[in-house]
């Protein structure tokens, strides 16, 4: 990209564990989130936040013009799965098919980071399915349910 190319695209990704299993054990989460953050940095993404709960992950990044949203999701999921197989001791670990990718305004960066960092507390009140439905509604996307 030339020196006169300026891009500010912030995306909040989310994807769930296959069959919504509670497979991301609390003792693995901080290492797993850090590894996913490393994947993002290796893709030249601007990492704002990684977090989640035992059945899903949230990744909030700024993306360059050189990679597509679909490529990012595929690389995040594939490399994170490999980590869970090898380091997490879970050879059967798999993600659900697909992902969520939602644009975030620069003005909502702090709110989005706080939301992702507060997942454990958040999920005392609401499950991932309801959370995703709420995100879809907020982005005016028809839910499959």
C-alpha cells in the first residue's frame, strides 16, 4: 500500500465452540486469549482485545486493507484450534461453522473492550446464543433462530 493509503476498519469477531460445548476451561483462558492475540499480531492486525467464555471467543481488531474479513476469521479459528489440540490437550476441540464479524465505530472502542473484558460477569446473566442474538439485532442482522 502506498504512503497515502489510510484505513480505519475495526472489527469485532466472535465464534463459538462446536455444539456450544463448554470446552475452553478457565485455567486455559488467559493463555488461549494471549495466543489468539499473537495470531492477530502475526496477521498485522491492530489488537484491541481478546476474551470470551468457556464456549466462545471475542476478538476485537483493526484490519489493514491487505486481508479480508473471511481470511482473518479462517486464520484465527484454524490456528486457535491447533493450539487447543496441541497445547490445550483437547484433540477433539472444534469451532462451530461460521463466525460473526461486526464493524465497530472508533467512538465505541472503549465500550467494546470493556464488554469483552467483562465476559465472565456478563455470562452469569446471559448465554452465548442470547448474546449473539442481541449482537445480531444491534447490527440489524436477521437471526437464524
